[in-house]
C-alpha cells in the first residue's frame, strides 16, 4: 500500500487519483478517529492557498508548521450547540424552508391599470434564497439581505432594489435594460451575471462582474465593467476603484462557501454573524487592523471556522450563550 501520509497530502492538495481516494477511504474506515483531523488539514490548505503570496506556498511545510497546534485541536471534539442550525445542503434548505420564490404569474411586461406593488423578499440570517423574476432573471439572495422587485415590469427599465448581497443572472432584453438600485449607485445591464455586496453596515459597495458588461451610475459619473473586474464604491467619499479579480472568489457563497482574500477581519466577522445567525462580541478596535484570507464553509459549524481562524490569527473564542460568542486577542 502506498504510504498513507503521501496520499493524505495529495488529498489535501486536491491531487489524489481515483485509486488513491479508494485507498484513503478504506484507511479512514479502519481509522475513523483520523477523519476530523484530515479535514482540518484540508481546510488549512484551502485557507492558505488564498493568501496573496500563495506562489511560494508549500502545503507540506505549512502543515508541519501548524501541526503542533493542530494536534491539540484533534484531541478535542467540537461541541455541537443548538445555535449550529445552518443547513448542510443549501438545496434542501430551499425546498424545506420555502425560500425559492417565483414571480412570473403574468407576462413580464403585461400592462396593468396601475403600477403593480413591489414585493419585498427578506432573507434572515443563517439562510439563503433564490428568486425567479417574470422576465426569466434568476437571483440568489444572501443572508441578512432584502430585495424589492415588482411582480411585473412596466416602463423602460426592469428595476429592483437591493440591500445586502445578491448574485444576478439577468435575462437579455435589449429594449428594457435591467437595473439594480443600491445605496450610492445604480447598476445597469442588458443580460449578464454579476455579484453585488451592499450591506447597510458596510463602508463600501462591491460590484463583481462574471459575464457580460455592466454600467455603474453614481453621483460622480459612471463606470463600465468588463468580466473579471470589480468596482468598489466608497460610500463616504463617493470615489470608485477598479481592480481585476477572480469572480469565483466573490460569488462562491451561493454554492455554500465564502472565499476571502486579504479582507478586513471586522467585515469578515460581520459576514460570519449573518451566515450563522450568531452574535460575535468583541472589541472592534482590537480587530480592525487585522486582515484575513481563507474559506468559510456553510456546512461546517461556526466554532469550526473560529478554531481554524485561531490557527492563523491570534484570537480565542468562548461560547457564552446559545447564540453568542465572545472573541478576544490572545
């Protein structure tokens, strides 16, 4: 049998062959106590792979570096508390939670005597939602977000309003451009897919384009985006910056994971609160200068993420109530 440690390393790097995966599965069946440790190692690789200097990253060296700390974690079983109620399968949550919405009872531009009243879809913390509009547009709505959309579209534009985060797959209709209104700007498209992050407690609005093109309107002017570009609007100054990104890092949440690259830790913790529907208690001044790169998986409990976070950032956590966690700098 090939050395199991080599197979474990290949698995954490995503390079194991089908035969090696079969060997690993058999080995885990006879060593069930190693399963949790293996997936901790996998998370370490996924997390550090997102760090900006990942070109010089060696999974073997990184695992060796944190192994002494990880051994202590392996010996402790994570406490499963009542507030860890996030669904492991997003599709199941959609089906059982009634969070797939359909707004196509009439033709998309059927004229009505009066403007149809908009419908407001509010997604609670700890949940995701999908929305299908009358024109064929599909929208994923993230935790703690609200989207307002009419049941039918009237007039020149197809307009919706967003507070929070959503991913849009917009149906093409050259005669009726699609508009997303968020604080500080309006996003105009014909047919495209893009992600918008515009939470009311955030200092900026991010628009990340996957396919097509979008036009951003702000009080200071407009900007065109091409695929793979991200615009960030500073709400305090009205200034816009444009950077090249991998769109998958910013819309992976709709598939059950968040990928962060050198992001402000305070903003990351706000996202964690929304995703897991918990309250994190901490001194913001102690955390605001910290940055985080890594992965949050929706099907892992919040204390799993916080344990992983503590391997790369000097923090500790304490569960003090059913849905409250205290964070401190070590």
